């Protein structure tokens, strides 16, 4: 993996001169967000003993990731935050400030008041950190953290490697997605040699499903509709979450099943949450760019995986069409 030497130097200098670290990932965290958050925080504690390290996210860690070392240390950002002098924020897997949901409550984190290191793999990222490690061709932020640690000659413990394996596996769909490259396989091998517990990650992410999750996914699959534009679309309301007892984080992974409908150009799941509608987009095709689709709604992501969020709620629309009965010869008007 290629890092511009200037970016490496800036990141190293920033971390070396800090007196405390606050690591932050995006809201509604997935495996890459949680994996990179925990791994980077543990690395900083290892390499800079005596310097406090905080692990922060506006949303709780999904239950499937509770097996990861340090998972229960993740909390919301304290109010007020420490003074800027000596404080360095490390933003993980956050394509833009608003995805942390701190851009309104803590705007000083993004206006230059605080120093920050941004580590991410979304090509739409505006490089909002004081120092930035942005590698758009990487499969995951965890892959970037892995090779940054190697570049810095920071040893990986089994706990750190396990956290990093989680992000690589979740963002590649268990090494099945098209973003899997020879570099990804080298990363996985490197992490396994370092003591990463691959089977623990596989069992937690791909082979364990809560009853509430299965019920929620059932509603997602039941509601799939196909559009004339070649889209497979489903939606879940806040009522669906309440009825199934599922947390919002349990929707993660359902999009891959919607995306499996043969012949579709793209898939979309809409979900309600706290007065907003979130859209998750996926495609298996090389001639479809779902990040451009998400961009029309102020969202973003990758060519084959993207998302957006809009204020509002979902309103179902049912259309009925009465067609001619060949046996009776009677025709009726269309209605809605």
C-alpha cells in the first residue's frame, strides 16, 4: 500500500507531540468503524504509554462486536472536551465530519481549533484532518491502520490484529466482494500471523444472528420491490424496529441479500431513525456508480457501496391496477 511520505511524516509528528488522544468513528458503526477505532486506540496506548486515550462514538457498539477487546470502553464524547493544547483527535472511517454527528455539537473539532488525524478509505473524503491518511483503493480503514502500523514499526498484538481483521472481513463481505485484492489477502495473512483470531471474527459476524435480527431481515426481504430502472428496493420503518425488538445496528448486512436479486442494477434499503431516513445503496455491476446516486441526496461512499440520510419519514404507497379478464371480456379502470 502506498502512503505519500509527507502524509506519513505529518501523521507521525502529530501523534508524537500529542499529550492525549480521542479516537472517534462514524455513527451507527459497522465492523470497519469499530475495528479501526479499537485497534488504533490500543496501538496508541501501546506506543505512547502514559498518554490518555479515549474511544468515542455517538452510538453504542453493536452487540455482535462485543467480543472485541476494548468494546465496552467506547462511549459518547465527554462534555466539555479537553482543552485543545496537546489534544489530538483521531477520526476513523468517517468520510466527512457530519458522519460523526459531532459537526453541530462540537464544530470546534473541524474548524482548526483542535489538531486531528483522519484515517479513511472513502475517495469522497475532503481530507478534513490536520494530517490525513486517505487511501481510496484500500478495502477498509482497518487495512490502512494495519499498514500504517507496519510502516511505523509498531508491533501488533493478537487483540489489535483481531480488531483489524473485523474491519477487513466486514468491509469485504467475508472476502467475497469485488474490493478484495491481492493486498487484502496479504493483510489478512499478516494479521493472522500476528495472532488475530480469525475464527472468532467469522463466528461473531457471519455465523451468529439474534432472533430480533432475523425477524427484522425477514421484514426487509418481504418488502422487496423491483423498479423499472433495475433496482431492488426495500424499506423498514421505526415500527418495524419496535415490532421485531431489533436495534438500528441490526440492519447491517441485510442489504447484501437484497443485492442478490438476479439481474438488478442496484439495491437500496430505506430505514427510519430519529426523524431521518437513511438509504443504503449497493451494486454488483461495474457500470453503476451508487456513490453518484447517493451524492444526489448529499451522501457518498464508494462506487459499489454508498449511503445517504435525509430528514423526514417513510410513507408507504400502494398502487393497484385492474386488468382485463380474458374469460369475461370485462375491462375496469385503473385506480390507486
